[in-house]
């Protein structure tokens, strides 16, 4: 293999390892954000039970919230708390507001 081919091979493999390293960093960062978000939500003793049906997924730039809560106030509070904890991430709030009695019906304001 000529010297030029060796250099080109090194450049290509170096670029691939940098991409893998960046992906690994993004995955570790996302896992850390998810763990911190769950800790923030569940350490709140008076309201921690309200978020038991909420799932948090993180990516490099987005924190996605899914699940259900019993009131619009709790949905807004959830987004506000996580928004302050993660100011550099976009919060994607897909949490549904359901009847507080737990029947799973949409709240009367959503009909």
C-alpha cells in the first residue's frame, strides 16, 4: 500500500471513530438527562405521585414527555420544572390530561 493510500485510510477511519464517539457521547448524555429528570420528578414528595404515569425520553437536543396527568396545572408544572432544569433542551410535552378520577377519559376541556 502506498504512503498516500495509508494516509487516506487513516483519515477515513479517524472520521468514523469521531462519529462513533459523538454518538456515544449523545447516548450517555441522553441517559443522564433521563435519570436526572426522573429524580427531579419523583423527589417532589407532595406531587411525585402525580407524575407516576409520565415517561421521559431524551435525545441530544430534546426532552420528550409522554403519559398522563390529572390536570392541566400539573402538565404545565411538569414542563416548567423540567424546562428550568434543562434550559438548553427543547421540551416536547405530549402528556395527556385525563379525568382526575382515573377513568382515563379526556378531561372535559379537551372535548
